[in-house]
C-alpha cells in the first residue's frame, strides 16, 4: 500500500490530538505557568499582615532602643523577667538579648515565640537586631555620622553587558540566559522522554492485543514503526507550537507592562532582560532551535523506545531495557547543569556533539551564544546518527513484534539488530 505510511501517521496523530487529555493539558499548562508567576503577587496583595508584638528583654541596655517596629512587627519593652513574659498572652514572642550580645550575638540572643513566625517577620527581626548591633559597634569608633558615611560609599550595582558579536550592540542578561537555558532544557527532556515512551507504550499495547499481527499484513513493519514515531512526534510539535503562541501573546503584553514600571528602568539587569525578551529575532531563534533539537532528539530516542516496545509483551518487562534508553537522557540533563555555568568549555563542546547528549547540552548553551558552525555540526551529527539509529531499530522492530512469551536480554536484542 503506497500511502500506508501516511495513513499510520494520520491515525496516530488524530487519535491523540482528539483526546480530552491532550486538549486539557495543552490548555492548562500555559495557564498553570501564568498562575505560578502571578499568584505570589496576588496573594501578597490580598493577604493582611498579622500584628506581632515582640517583647524585648535587653541586658545590654543599648540594643533595644535601636529596634524599630514596622508593619506587622512591633517591639515593646517587656519590663518583666522571662518567666513572667512567657505567660503573657499579649506577646507574640519574647526577644532575650544577653549581656555579651554585642561581642557574640549568635550565642547571646534568643527569640521565644508562641507558634512559628512568618519568614518575613523572622527576617525583619534578624535584620533589626543586626543593624542595632552594627550601630553600637560603629559608635565605639567615635567617628561622627559613620553609618551615614558607610551608606554613602556603599556601591550596589548590576553590570550591563553588551553582546558585540551581533550586528548591533545589544544588552544581554545573564539571568535571563540562565533561565532560558534551564527552561528549554527541561522542555526538551520532558518531551523526549514522555513522547518517546508514548511510542513504546502504544506498540506494547497493540502487540499484547495482537493488533500488530493484523496491521503488518497490509503495512510493512518499518513503515508501521516510522508512522507511529512521526505521528506521535507531530502531536508533540503541535503542543509546543500552541504553547509557544500562548507564551508569545503573554510576553507581548507582559514585557511592555514591566518595562513601564519605574523599578525596571533603574535596574540594569532587568532592563537588559526586557531588552532580550523584546528582541523578536533572538527569541524566535531560541524557539526555532528548540523545535529542531526536540525533533532530532525525539526521533533518535523514540526509535530506541519503539525497538524496546517491540521486544517485550508488557510494560513491566520493558523496565530493564528502558533504563538503557533513559540513562543517556538523564546524563545529558545533569551535564547541562554544568554546561550552563560554563557554556564554552571543552566538556560543553563535546557533549553537544555526541548525539546521545547533544539535544540537551546544546540547548543549554544556545541562550549564551554559540557559533553557527558548532550548532550546524551538532545538528548534522544528531540527524545523521538518528537515521542510523532508526535503521538499526527498524531491524529490531521487525523481529520483535512477532516474539511473544519471553523477555529478551540485551544480547538477544543486539543479535536481532544484526539480522539481514
């Protein structure tokens, strides 16, 4: 049948795209991501601070007057010993400052609390104590306005970085590059693993139901395997394109909104990140490279998963062989954590050339800028080796789909691949 491959691709694609699970996940994931970004700010705006009254017992006599309450935290002089203060229901907590607190604050300051304090309250109290002790120590130098002088000479800056390799000088953000590298790497890992194993599961189910015996009577085993891989791969690409469109629409609204905030104009790092996000060419290139590497990585690993699915009768039997396929993916993701910190190292270069790890490691490098020849070489090696892997796995597949009742060893699977 000449159009057999197209029919298999169409069947695999439409069967999954029409599922409620696909529609729900495609719609909910972008919504979930937006909620994660927006929810903390909304909750902070809606929540009302709970007033905390902190009773202070100060044996130094100089720290308590320098503690200033603000917002939900208020400091009051206990005026009574610790044992009595512990039974006072008006106090949320009791702060005991020992005589040696100025010299050794960690060993001489204790906070007794009724229940747990919020992280914000605890940080604020610690900050007030630290500032008070610093004031006492600075006063010992007998230099007038020493605190003011130190604040005036203090420098707190973010360094703007200009990428001179581009045709125009463009500000870059190391933080955004790191986030893009990590995010695209995780997306790549998720899609390769989830959709690759989907191919394997589909083959196992059809094999256990004896459906494959009927299908291969009109479709060649190789066509059937390629049809499943390409059909399910199109499902993945469809989902990515939808997510990309939704995120692009959100960023088109979000970037100008954040850019108009006064704080964004004052912070060089934020301004650089917004400049990169607003660079349509840069963002499109990252998205396009991600698509290309997802396709290559998916084809590479899904052919392996297809071979595994054809060799076993159930999911339980596939676990041993699946670990062989997933281990290089995990190694690639773990190695990417190191690659992100040093994207131009020798290790990063070679990991991005080895087809087993190149999809993950190259995507970890691309947001930081990679020479075009390296990216092209990585893709050529990936797709060339993918063709070889598909050819090998097709040989395993055509033997494995007719094998029942026995879980093959790795040595037997290799022997199937050597059959002519």
